[in-house]
C-alpha cells in the first residue's frame, strides 16, 4: 500500500505534499524535525491522505497535488 498525503504547518503558511508506504512513520518524521526540508515549519497537521495499491497511481496524484491547481484544492480543505 502507498499513501499520498498533505501536511500543513501549524505555525507558518506552508503545505507539504509527499508519498510513502508508511504514513504514521513518515508523519512522525515530519513532526519531529528529522526531515531537512520540513524541519523549519513543524509542527504539522495532516490535512489530506489517500491510499493506493500501486506506486504509479500514487505518483500521479502526488504530481497533481504539487501542481498549482492541486495546491489550491488543498488550501480550500
């Protein structure tokens, strides 16, 4: 199983989109500051997640959510 997810910083206006095979572990990494890219923005809250059976499918959705239209959709959640 693969997950696409979006997290929003609780302290700054920042949304991060990613994919993983273990959502709980990955979310914990972001919230502990162990991820170099997201460390300046933590703590986070999970605003979107969806499960997929293949990496190809999840990658397509991740690319969409990282696009301008996808980011606007996430901002409206």
